[in-house]
C-alpha cells in the first residue's frame, strides 16, 4: 500500500514517501516521510505492528518522520520492544540524531509514567546489497541503486506466498534495479516529468532531473525486467488535479503491462 506519494514540497493531499508492505500478518514499512504515522493509522496499522522499517536512502523527505515512528512505537509498547530499522550506511547516525532530538520528550514521559521504565530501543542494521531476510515465509533482498551524489542508496524486493514487489525509492535506471525487478509482480518507482520540471524557473529544482527516473525510464525498466504492474509514485512536479492519465500515457508508450498512478492509500 502506498502510504505517502508526495515529494519534498508540502501538499495537503499527499503525505511524504512511505510504502507499507503486507505479507500475511506481517508488516514492513519502507521509508518514513512526512505524515507517515497518520497514513499508517488510515491503513489500519500502527508502529507497534511493524516488523521492521527499511530506508531506501537518507534524503530528508524519506526519513523526516522516522522520529514519530520511534516515539509512537515506544509509547504504545507494553514492554521493552526493539524497533528494527534497516538502511544504508549512515542510518545509525540518523537514528542517534533522532533520539538526541527526542531526549527532552523521553525524559518527560519517563518522569510522568510509572509503568514506563525504559527508553526507546532501536536496533539499527546498516545494509549492503544482498538477502537481509529469508525465513521460509518472507524473503527480502536489497540491491544498490543510483541516486548520486546520494550514496549508498537501496531498493528492496519482498517475496511472499509466490508474489513479489520491488520498492525502488529514488534512482536513475541502473543494473542493480534491473536485476532486482526481474519477473516481479509489482514495481513501485519514484518518477519525474522532465518536460514539466524544466518549466520551473529555479535551477535547484531543475537539478532533480539527473538523479531521478523519468516516467519513460521507469516504464523501460519495468519492460526490461518483465514486471507485471508498474506503480508511479513520489511524482514530481506534483501532478495537477486530473492529470493522472497524462502520466500513465507516457508510461504506456514503453511498457505493455499494467500501470497505476500512485495516490496516498492506494492498495495494490
């Protein structure tokens, strides 16, 4: 389920980048952008129900509400329960910084609640490409992507009950992503419209072209890999109301499978 499909610019209808993966009764959160806990609640999931959080990269719009996930997980737990966070190198530094920022709040809650006798426990694993989970029920694979100068960056493939989904995050087309997507049922990809980005009179915004996949490139990745369904998310610029079909048409020129336009709380 797409929890948040927005980009770094605030939008009243789109939360920040976040995707919920459901594998039977198990729940995995990929990225933790703006408003993630509100969207989790709307999806019938709370942070205490998450098996783990996986971060594609450490750009602010993908992690800015990780602190909310940490806090909410902690205050809703009945006993000390580590929150598992997986991400690229630097994730430990981000979590340490979030906990430092939360230090006054933690002290207030510990002083006020007699039954709360422990601080948040966050178990961080900094990843390199490879299999990070394979327990006979769920298999999760991480692959390197290309969002330079942001590095390292990751995409994740989840496999369960004969189905597979890839969540790519921000990247241009690359070998790691191609290999991860082979034969996937669903590929969730951040996309931009280069033609629209170039119309924005700010070089800082135009600069995003060189490290994000265009709609056309995402479709070409899906076609090369034999993906069944391509989901366009985290679109930039923010699509105008009623513009979804324009975006879908661009993808269909290069990909013959199913294409979905990402909106918050879209379930695939």
